C-alpha cells in the first residue's frame, strides 16, 4: 500500500504542477502587452517593437533633407526651418546652413535659378555678393545672397524684400553649386 500511496501522491503532484502551469500560461496570455514582461529591479528596461499609444517616435534629424523635396541635384529651402540644403545628384547633402529669410517668401514649389550677380546693392541698400535668383512674388525678385560685411540682419518688416541672406562662406558654396537653370525646391 505504501507503494500505491506514493504513486498516487506523485500522480496528484504531477496533475497539480500541470494545472498550475496551465493557469500561469492563461494568466500571462491575458496580461496587457505593457505588463507582460517586468524586468528585474536592477535590469534596464527592454524596448519593445510594438507601437503603444503615447509612445515617442524617434527624433527627426534636423539636418536631414526634407522628404518632400524631390530627388536629384537641387537646392532645398525650408521656410519654417529657415534652412538651405545643397543636395548632389546622388541625393546626399553637400552642405546645409541656416538663412535669414526675406519679408516676401516664395510659395512652396519647384523653381529654377533664373539669374545670378556677383556683386550688387540689395533692395535693403546693403552691398551683397553671390546673388542667386530663382522666383518673383508680388513683383519682388527672390534670391539667395550674402552681405559683403558678413551681416545677416532681420529685414525691415515695412519693406518688401526678396533677399534670403546667408553667411559669406555659405554664399560662396551656393554660388559654386547653383548655376543658371539649377533646381530650387521650396518646402514649408
């Protein structure tokens, strides 16, 4: 009888372990995704691939060329970011820099460099160089330029100006990159 009693107890133990295992499986299958795995107190949190409400998206690279700016060789001007990208034929950024916008901005769209001037006086009276013009809005010619004195002051809001100002070294790069007919893409 001792043998059969110990066999019976072993059988009950096996059934109990199986039942506990089954119940544990059911419990883990019904736990919300965020609570399913709890790291040990000293362990670092484990990132999950599933999207959860309120999850942070990866930070956008502020220097990346805007996705909606087309392909190929082009000058990209982002109005909101006040930034220009010079992009080569392979789609790689050759140079990027901030600019001081004019009081009259071109609407988003695709343009072509229509004229260039090595050195002139700007509509604001400042001596400028490396002028690369690409649009006309409200009878105001829009173009990139650099002040010879290196300044990038905010334009007088009471005057209609079209000069998008940049630093002199950025102006040199623009002058070399954007010849007549070069594509200029303006994005919001």
